[in-house]
């Protein structure tokens, strides 16, 4: 696992892996991969996600669940609070969709 100082596996079986992520303001991850996942925020946070030569800033409140399509990215905590979130990563491959890479960051759907 990349960024082991920030991610911790809390559960894993043949179908899913659940990761806990924590960081502090200014912390940065190296580029890494997420399969299709559900992200559950345990704290509010602001991050800059970078990948594919682009970046997006996201601000997400505590207590929400968001879909995170499969993607490669790096991230930086650009806020003034730490990040605490859970990722439920799906191990089953997604159906093939035409149209290129998914956008960076989480979505509401």
C-alpha cells in the first residue's frame, strides 16, 4: 500500500477492502490508485487532488458518503484541519464504459 503512514486497513475480504485515512494540514500523498470506492467522511476537510496533468480542489463536510470512481491521483491537505475518512474499495471490476478516465475526486452520484 502506498502512503502507509496515512492509510490503515481496517477490514478486508475477497470482495472489499476498508481503509481508514488520516492526515494533518499540509500532508501530501504520493500518486496512488483507488478502485471504485465509497468514501465516508468522518471529518470536514479541504484537499487538492492532482492527476493526469490536472488538479481539482474539494471541500467536503463531515458525515457524508460519496462515490469515488476508480482513479490515480495524489493529494494535499490544503485546509487548516486534519482529514479523517473511510474508503470502502470494491474489488470487483467495473463494467467497461466508453469515454476515457473518470474525473478526479468524489462525486455525489
